[in-house]
C-alpha cells in the first residue's frame, strides 16, 4: 500500500498570514482590474476578461459576472474533481468580486490602452502571485481548466491556454484586433509577474561539467566557490568510455567565476549551463 505524505498543519500565525495573503492578493487583482483593464477594455483572459466583454456588450456589472461564474465553478470543482479546495480558495473566490464591486466607481488611472495592459497585467500578476504564496486561489477559469483537463485528456497548461485564448480572441472580435493584441500583452505580463513573485529575483544557474580532470575541478569549486558538487556517472556515446559528470548549482553572480575556474583547471572541459528557476536547500532558499 502506497504511503501518503501530508504537509504538517501550520501554526495559527502561519494560517493567519496565508489568509492575509489571499485577501491582500485578491484586493490587488480587483483594483488593477478596475483602474487599468476594465476602463481600457483589456480582456486578458480569466473570468475578469469575460466580465469586461459582457460589460461592454450587455452592460452587466463585472462583480456580478465574477460571482456568477466563480461560485458555480467552485461548487462544480468540489463535485467533479472530488477535492477539497479549502477555505482560502473560497475566500479568494468571494472576496475578489467584492472588492471589484466596492471599487467600481474608481476612475481610471490611465486611458492609454498600452499602459493599461502593462500596468494591469503587473497588478493582476502581483496579486495572483501573492494569492499563490498564501496557498489559495481565486477560482475562475483556472478551475474550469482543471475540469476541462480531466475530461479532455490534455495537459493543464494547454487547457488554460485554450480557455484564455478563446477569451482573448473574443475580445478581438467584440472590440477590435488592437484591443485583442493589448490583451495578449496583459496576459504575458501577468504570467511573467506571477513567476517573479513566486520565484523571486535570485535566479540560479545549474552547470553540468564533463571533464577528465574531475578531482581538480571538484576541489576548485568546493574551495574557491564554496559550492557543493554532485557526481553523476555517464559514458561517451562515441567512445563508450566512462565519463564522470559533475552537477553544480550556483548563484547567477558566481557564473563568471565558475567558467574561469573550469577553464583554468581544464581548458578542454565540456560545460553545459542552464537556468534553475528555484533552488531549495543549504546555501539557497529553505522555504
């Protein structure tokens, strides 16, 4: 029987912080929507994008549209997906439309569609990143994508892209092609901002080093960079000879020094460098 591992329950203060993050993040999303996206008719995906289209075509209040979509989707998720989304997700589902309703009379902070798409995308991405940090959700099309994913047998990312793509295409048809392109800009900025909030600015590099001078290269990295090295067994596809491979993760600021060290110790070393979005462990983030 497979053993299941469950995350230990956080202390009361941690729970309060997470609830606070969901509330703050939802408020930021709602304000960004009302002062940047809605007045400039930027429907950059999600239920908020649907509400922007319906506001312009049918005059429906965006907050009511958000409630009208989010609540049934939340209930459908509980029934169809068979998971418990938790109180934090329910709070995000209900609180975001509430803030949209409370700030509906705020005037636009810009009437330039390009600025609106960029700044609105930033605020929505910032808010979503904070909500995700609080281990919550704002419901909406993300939940619809999970339901779609279960029955369509497509990847979750593909399902999200399809739903958001339909919304952006609808915006281009209802408004004009230019507004559809601005919506794409907003969607792109949102996704990049979420990554920035989730991962942070401290990008790391992962290096794979193939060398015949393994010991000296390893010692140089250990003592000069003060970074750990993991050995991996490999073999040459052409020669069939055993080739030790060293894996090392470093801060981006240490990348140049690593290259110089390897070049000095073994000029013939083969080095592959890749971005590491998030590194957890000793010497890096532990959260």
